[in-house]
């Protein structure tokens, strides 16, 4: 396919010399620094590193990064790319048993495009068609790999919840307003109903498992319920919620539900009225994953302000900036820069909003999100300050493999042009020779958003 590999990139011993390194650690940004990577890991960060001391007698590549900036890879906490055949299972109020991880599309060209913008990891979320949505899939952008190979190994399980207009079908049109819930009070009751069922289901299994072997032989086991299994995981802090949210009253409602049922909401995503409830979110223990400055694209976001991220961060809430959009993810570095413009946060803290902070929200900060010895070599080399509109990605590494290189990209573009011309010429030659032809059939590729249904007829880009 276009931009595909003849062979997978290799994990090499590499030392980057003389870069401005944004570590996201206590040492901050280091000028004229070196970073050494080997076997997919960062092995040393510092000034004046001697490569031979690191790699001994092994061969290595030295990259002169003078004048460039080196960062950890961008992490998109809220993405809908690389998903095949639909992002929503919205036919009922809860679809906890389904999983986006089962429908990963590793051939989605948006993976390569976002590598060119420095993105290395993303959480692929179920849509927001129902209050309790499906399970997430967390992937690394290992372009050219199979769906299973792209999954972030060892990652915790997450699930999508949702509040607001989408889940009560107020923006679905006049002919699709039949599914419960249809009101905000109904949305709250969905959560209570399902978690109460999950508690009863868990108790039923506990009682059965407490029986002796002889008693079990005389007793019918409870019916296993895949949906309830997932909700029990949430109650036992074995699976974590990312909740689509906008309005403060609903955010307060769900935190109250969680507190009364004994679990903690991991992340409120979108959370455009988070600035109104930041103190309550901090007390509850929830994080935030928001837009930089989106506003007024539907009624429930009218109170959104571009200072939201900085206010949440000032309150001590772990705050990330996400894309929720295949195109915007290519410029998440510039979205982070808006936190400097509007909220006055430092450049380093703004950069953490698209790197270390989403890693924390996804419980992956022990592996990614900063430049530190022992962490995965998910590295981006920029031509300028990564928060600048003039910055371009020179190289993007995932697990120490170079999956995007600006110079190699030019070669691939030329190869694609030549291959397209070859195919067109072949078709013209066959037509001239009188061979059978067929009508060109246009393919429609949908960029999924939170409210996209499989046939795309509701793809009105309301997030």
C-alpha cells in the first residue's frame, strides 16, 4: 500500500548528539544534550555521552541533532482512527461487552500521517452513542504491523462512558428517539441500574465460589454475563473509565454515582466545563483530557473557554489535550501551544499535556511520556521548538524503530507517484487493446467521531 515498507524498520543502536532535549523529568529541558537508545529502550540521557562506552564493541549510528529538539512521542488520549467497520455499538444503553481492540485497522493511512506529526501512542475509543460504551484499544503506531502487534502490551483495560446530547439521542433526528434513556435523569438511572446489577452478579458468583466441591456439584452455576464481567472489573478497579462529558451538572452527577458505588472515574474527556468543577474533580481523583479551544459546535459546549486546560492544571488535576480527530492529531503539538497562549502555562507544562500527562491518564507513564533511561524509545526529532508553528518532524521512533523519516518520506512519495502512473498506463493499454473495462466505483472513507454510526448517516461531526 502507499507509504508501506518493503521491510520493517530495525531496532538499532543510535546516539542523538547535541539536541535540545525536552525530558519531561525534574531536570527539565537540556541544551546540547545527547540521548542513546538500544534494543527499543532509552539507555542514557546527558551531556557529552561517549557512544563507545555505551555500546562497547557493537555498531551504532550517530545522528547530529544540533539545532533540533528531541522529545518523547505525543500520546493521543482520545482517538478514533485505525478502527474498522464502525466506532459505535449504540443499539442499547450499555455495550460494555464489545471492544475496539477487536476491530483495529492497522492499514489506516492516518497512522502514518500522525507519525509525521510526532504521535506514537493513542487510545482508540468507542463512540459516545450510549451511556456505557465499549472497551478501548490502546495502540503504539507500529506502522506496517498487524492489529495484534500494534496493541500496547501490558496496558490496563479502559472503557468509554458518555454523558450529554449524544446518549439521550437528542441530536439523532426525529426517527431514532426510541431507545432508553431519552432524558438526563434516565442517563443517571442507567448507571445505577447497571452497577447495582453488577454488584448482585458479583455477589452471586462469590456465593457460588464459596461452596464446597460437593455443594457445587449439586448447584447450578450462575450464568456468565460478559457485560457484567466488565462492570465488575470497574467496581474492583481493574478497568478504568474515560467519560465523554461537557456540562457541569452531568459531571457532578456521574462523580456522585461513582462515589456512591465505590469506584473512581479515571478521566473526563472533552470536559469543556471542567473549569467549573475542577475542585470537585481534584477531590474525586479524576483526570481531564480536553480540547485546546474548541467552542460552540453544539449547544452543550457554549460555555467552553480556551483557559480550561490551564485552570484544571492549576487546580492540580492531571490534564491532557487530545484530538478526537484524525486531522487534528497531526498538529497536537500546536494544540498544546495554545495552553501557553491562553492560559499562561510554561512551555514545559504545556508540552506535558500531550506527552507525560496522557501517559499518566492511561497508566503508561512508567513506559512512555518522558525521556528517561529505561523507558521505551518512543522519540521525536523536531526541526524547531515543538510548540512552534514552524516545527516539523524530522524523525519519529517507536520502540527504537524509525517509522517516519522526512527524507525517506520524499522517496516514498516519488515511489507512490510512479506506481500510480504505472497502474494508469496499464489500464489505458488494456483499454486500447480492447480488453474488458469496468466503471470506477468511488470508495467513501469515514473519519470516525464520537457520534458516528456505522453507515455514516449521522456523521455530523458533533464530538
